[in-house]
């Protein structure tokens, strides 16, 4: 008699974001709007292949040495080396002193998974603190590896702003040597980033408590259109923190290069200064061996095609300049949509204050809409967003913004009237 060894398993709920996408795709209404998926769309609501990507693809296909051979376990060196310079700056002391270990990963999610495996190997009792709220996939990435997660206050619902007081208090009260995950810029899902002065306070508090920091960098250059501006927290953090403990960085090229499906990412470890270069070299070799083991056991080696495209962009000066222009195009359009949505809600006299939409940055806005409001938006107006009220501003364009604003106005007004 056969035995189903999987009978004891329970059915898990579908992933909320991809289930939302499924419902949106199945919706037959002509006026439907997708504000759920985190992917850039142009003003016609279409996916956009960045001009720098199209040019890079042409170049690699015309290269007589182009092939589909395996990469090494650590990935494409020309990508990882250039990616570290984008993050840390070409004049970074960490790079000059050769204190950075970089390996290619399956985009930012893969980089986070690699970070989790590395933390688990070195400190299995570590607690990883993530912001409340945060990207929903952070919890399963760490928890499925057996790491414990806690949260620190980030969003103040009453003021629709950063909960700086609660954030600092948690840093000071948490056990020394905890791991704190920070969104480098364009915080997902709130879109609310600390100011530079606030970042300095946060980093100093982390340094004072001896915590280890993991930067999740998914939107560098996408948030403001400027790579250096968006890297402020990371570079300041490395300057303050790396003297005491390693700084971990997860880097994705999904959003800022539009390489969503190609899964191009890099995981970096900035090592603290050692007594001698020989000690640094030995530590790097040990760390590299551990990272290679993780990659080899899980995917053997990372994918090559997207890596070659991004490498071409980062290492060809004219393509790098085109990329910077492309990021300005994306960030400028999103900023414009933020202001148009806020202004239309004000013109409609929608109840509430909507200034937080323009005070936030990046792809997402934490609108402040309740779960019930979001459900009503989908059911009655074909406007889809995550139940938390997080909206992808990239899904708004000049063709659908009137519908989106009217739908939000109708739903908010209805709920406010019901409370009178």
C-alpha cells in the first residue's frame, strides 16, 4: 500500500501580490488599473525597455565571443566589481583597501537569501530586525532559514510619516550585536525615507550599540534619479559601521535597469579594517569560500545573460550616461504622477490630507487607505492595490489618473460618510 508522505502538509495561502496580479489579469473591465505590481510602466501603461538596455543587448550580440557558457560560481566579475563601485563610490576607501567581497545573486531576493544563509552559518542565534512595515518577502526569506525576526517601528500611521522616536528606541533597547535591515532608499512599502540628518542619527545609534547592518538596496538611482544621492545612507553607514563589524549589502538591478525577469543582483560584504593586509586577505578568502558553497549548493552558478547586459551598461561610459538619463526619465515621471494624484484629490475635496503622497519617494506610496477601502476600490472601480494600501505609483499615467483619483475619492468619501 502506498503512503502519501505529504498528507501532513497544510495548504498555504497564495502569495498576495501575485494573486492580486492574477485577479487583475482575469478582470474584463476596460477601465482596470494595476497599482499592485512593483514594475515601472511608461505613460501608456506599457513595460519599458530602457534605451541603455536595448543598446547593451545589441553590443553583446554583435560581440564575436558572445556565448551561453556557464559563469563561475561567484558570477561575472566585471558585473560584481562595477556594481560595488556604483554602490560605494569609485573613491571608496573600502574598495581601495580591498575590503569588499562581492558575489552575483538571483537579483535582490537571492542576495537577501545569501545574506540569511551567511548570517545563519556565522551566528545561528542572531535576531534580524526589519522595519514595520517592510517588503512582505523579508520575513519568509529569513524565517525559512531558521533565523528569528523582530520588527522596529518605522511608519507612524497617525501622521503618515517616519516613526523616528520608536525606531531609535528599538535600536537602543535591542540586544547588542543584533542585525538591523535598512532600506537604503525608496522604502518599500511606505515610500518614506529618513532625511540625511535622521540617517546620521540612525547610523550613529546602530554603531553605538554594536549592531550589524544589512542594507537592502533595490532602488538606487530610481528614487531620486541620482545614484550618489540615493546611496547616502549606505555610504555614510559604511564609513561609521565598517570599522567595528562587517556591513552586508543586497543589491538589485531589477528596478533601476528594468531587468525584472533576468534576476540580476549582487551580494556584498564590506569587511572591517584588519591589523594587516594579510589578515584582510585571509578573511576575504574564508568568506568567499563560504559564499561560493552557498551558491554552488543552490544554483551551481548564477545566470549569465542579464549579468552581461548590466555589466556592459556599467562598464561602457556612453551606456552608463544613457542609464543615468533613463533613471531620470523614470523618477521624473513618477514624481509627476505623485503631484498630479495629490492635486486631483485636493480638487475633488477628498476627505483627509494627501500631502504624504508627494513627500514620499520611489515606486510606492503608503496611501493610508484601509483594507476595506482597497477591497471596495477593486470591486467597484477595478483599481487594484495591495490590501495594506500600498500603491505602485508607476501604474498611474495621464490616461488613467482621473479614474484613479475619482475612485479613491468615491471610496474615501463613502467610508467617511458612514462614520457620521
